[in-house]
C-alpha cells in the first residue's frame, strides 16, 4: 500500500508542474493613419507569408487622436487592437474619421481566427469589435 502511494507522488508533482498560466504572446504591429472625409472604407484583411494587413476607418468624437496598435495570441485567436489616445492639444469639437492600415508580422501560417478591436480612450471610452473572421495565412 505504501509503495502504491509513493509511486503516485511523482506523478502528482509532475502533473502540477505543467499547470502554469500563460500570458498572451505579443506580435509586432505597426499602424499608419490619416484623417479622411467622405465615405468610410470597409474593414479589409490581406494575408501574405507571416504577415497580416488590416485596413479600415474609425470615427472619433474629435480629430485630436494618435493611434497605436497591438497584436497578440489569445488562446487560438489573433487579437489586433487599434488604440486611439487623445492628444493634449487644443482641439475643435467636431467628429472626425481616420483611415488606418495595421501591419502584423510573425503570424503563423494556416487558418487563423482574427478579431479586430477598437479601443477608444477619452470621452466616451469604450471597446468595439470591428471585425471577426478567419484568415488564411500562406
């Protein structure tokens, strides 16, 4: 009986060593943005070898924002976030639209679930899912 208990102890220790929380794996992401006037282009995705490029437009409550982007694997989904941060300059109080192009590199090949999120700082502050689709990366 004691031998049976002692044989199971190393298995329990080994089993608990494998249960460690993992942080989302970040990928390099860059964003280019330009203020636009007129009709908003749709969100589109283009995939090439190890690269995903997302283009679209976002409407903001004022024109004084700067944009950054983050990309990370969250479980099996590539989550790309366009972050809009208000600038400290004096700003006109009119609605503004911006086109953007986000480029993510280091993306694994295959069928990749993708989620594009807008993260707006300032008033009002909120998150919006702009796109969810599966992308085929060569």
